[in-house]
């Protein structure tokens, strides 16, 4: 049936117009409009009001309401009366006296639906970044590659790599939402170009108005909130401060990422193996004995820059090893990457004048500041609790002498059934590291939040340290035995003055295998037994100073059934006076007897 002979030509014309627009925009609504057009074109019945079209295939309440609004505008523009709503059923209630009970009354017009709030994408989300990027391109459209390059600076998540390595979704998946809402449409084959619709341009304008109003009201910069990431337990957010632009020099084999992602060849002044012998082993320092005196090396404000050092094993995935460094570089953070002896990230003060520290009694050009980060994904934290690495790492962090330890836990999604078995142990471990060890616990949801936190911390530490003098302890003063007593004494007697050591000295002291006293080795051996925490191992070592002493104590228990019973109860009986976390249970005593007493 030709369109001019259709029973409802005006309504058909509008439906056809919307169908063609949806087809040009490659919108998913094109199917709906096509069905409605075909149904209305084939219908021989003339409809007085658009709301009656709901009886036809393809017409729902929303489409009928849109046609009603279009018809109302048409009538107002041409001075025509608006057709009345269709007459409804007879009134069910009794009529008032004098009224005709058989008269049909028109149904009251349907209540106008509440106008939804204007759509504004979440701040720095994928949709937010895509809309902003498309609003700047004029009307030429952008390819996917061009759009990602323009949108990435406006988004906290990556458009190229999934936020969670176990998932496949990136920030680009927000494009599907924008197309469904008809804010963006794509044209072209095979190279698709993306354009903003009129509605999408309105969304972009609302975003810019919101940003302008924030700036005008003097509110905090949005980047401050974005950089801090999800809230941490007992933690505030580190403020986002201007990033440094100076390019670091290296004092050991490192890789530095600059703005062009170039690789700076490593210098060969020091190697990791040389650091092991920088600090002498020394002799044990009894409590209350005299500690060495020294004249500190003073680094004046402005003579150094604060920089972030990442462990080379901090990777997103085996196939994406440079993600963290690259993302930090995009945020203006110059990142040095090397194999760290302790922790996953720390901060150093790098001297601007090479060789300055060496001339005054310290190695290299870097001084370790009092901040270290131990990063754990939730699945790795569970594994470390199961195999005992968690307690060993906490023990090493405590003996490092670093004042501020940040334990960062990425709470990635895990299998609920599997995690339920260890949920209580994880919560207990998190509470323990804060209450017992005094560590700062930071909880994030994904690696992107971790990156924002590290960037924010770097800016904060630059502001704190670069404007004050640093006192560096000469390395010749230090030994593996006097380091901790000396640092404890300095912090108690000079709480307002910070004392630091060179990176080379720190690496030597923190080494897992070198400069390790028999006492330290014995403690690590004890902690390999299930149920023996660091606190319990220390109490056991106070009674039996060496592994040989513990073995001889078990041998003296004798043999046979009676000797076996004595061995099982040996540690529990000797340390039965301990309470709380140091208490040795019978199960722990039996485990130690099996390992050390050959029960």
C-alpha cells in the first residue's frame, strides 16, 4: 500500500523519519522502528489518537507517548485541536444523582512519567572519557585508535588492558552503553568512525558545566579523589600534588621510563651482589651498651629529588610486565625499577650532584626514606598465609628498621567458595598487621587503584621531604648488629630529627641470605613449622639460643614411650607461663617435637 494511501499518513511519516535516523546512527532501535513502520503501513484502520496504536505489533507505551508529543506539537504549530483520548470503559462507581449511568466517560490522561535525571557518566569512567574526547573532535568523527588515545587521559581505567587480569573487560566496553543510550553512533566499513549524537553532545556539555562549577566553587581538584582510590582501614587519602619533571640518574642497574618510553641503559657503578658486603656484620650490641657516635651527612633542601623505586617483579601479568611502570609514567611519576631486597615499592632521595654521598662517607647517590610498601593481591595473601610466607615477610619488615610500613592489599575477585575457607584468616591477618605490628593497611580494588595510590603517595612525599634537610648516617658507622639499636636510640632521643641510610647500606642490611646471624636463621627455621608465629619463635629462641641447643634438649628427654611424651610436652611445659599470642599450645609443641625431636 503506498504511503499516500495509508490510513494514518501523518503518523507513518514520523515513524519512517525516526526509522531512517536510527538506521543512519546504526542504533539498535532500528529494528523496533522497522516493525512499527511495517505494521502501521499495513493497517487499514484510522486512529484518532496515537495511544490507540498499542494494539499494533511494534508499538509500545514509549513509542505511542513519543507520537502523542509529536502530534501535540503539530497541532499547536498549525492551530488544530488536539484529538481527545480514546473513550474508556463505563464508570464502575455509582453515578451521582442526575447523571446518566450509561454514559461513557473518557479515561483521564495517564500520569506523566517522572522525568528522569539527565544522564551524566561517573567521573573518570570509560563513558565519561569517551564522551569528552568525542566532544573535542568537531564533526569529523574518530576511529577507535584515535578515540582511545584522546580518551585515556580522562579515564582512570585502561582502554587497552583489563583492570582485572582474570577478566576481559576494559574501559572501551563503555562504548556499548553509550551506543545503547544513543549518545554515540558509528559509521563506516571496514574502518568505523564514532560520532556524538545531539543527546551525546548535551551530556558532554553537562560534564563540562559540572567541572566548571567545581572549579568556580573552589573545590578540591578531582584528581585528588581519583588518585587516592578506595578508602583504607584507618587511612586518610594522600593529597595529589604537582608531579616532578626532573629526570633521575641511576646508581645501580635499573630501567627508567621517561615520557617517550625510552629505556636508559643501566650504569655499572654498583651491582646487587656488591651491596651484600657494604655493611659489616659486626658484633652483638648488648642492651644498654654504648652505641657509636657519628657526624651525620647533611643533604640540604633542593640538593635531591624524591623518587619512587618499584620491584622488578611487580607486574600485572606475565605477558604485561610494564603496565604499572607505564601507567605511573603517564601520571608524571618517574619510576625506577630494580630488584628490591625488601618490599615491593619504596622511596629514595636521589642526589642531584653525582658522587656527593660517596665523598662524605656513603655509597651511591640514593638515600632510603622511611616508607616501604608491601603489595599483596588477595589470592597471594591467602597463599602466603597457607605456606607461612606472610609471617616471614612481616618479620623481615619489622627488622628492616623502616618506620612507616604500608601493607597494600588488592581485593580482586576470587571464587566465593574457595575464599570462604580463608576469609576469617585473612581478616585476622589484616587486623594483626595493624594492631600488633602497627603497619598501615591500604585496601584497593584493582591494580589501577594501586597505581593511583602510589602516584599520590609520591607527590605527597616529594612535598614533605624535598623542602627539608636530610641527615644521613655514614655507612662506616653501621653494622648488621648495631643498626636496629642505633635507629631505636636515635628515634627516642631525637624524635623530631629523621636519620636515614644509603640505598646500598639498606640493601645490604635487608638481604635475605647475606649478613644473616645464626639467631635470625634459627628464627626462620622455627617459623617453618605450622603454628609458630614470629612472636612464638622469639620466645622459643630466648630459651634455646641455637638449633643445636634445642636438639640437645629433645635428646635429653630420653627414648621410648616416656621419652616421646616428654618431647611432646617439652616446649609447652617450659613456656607454659606465656599468654595471648605468645602462648604455645600442645599441638604446636607436638609439631616442634616431630621436626626437632624426631618423634
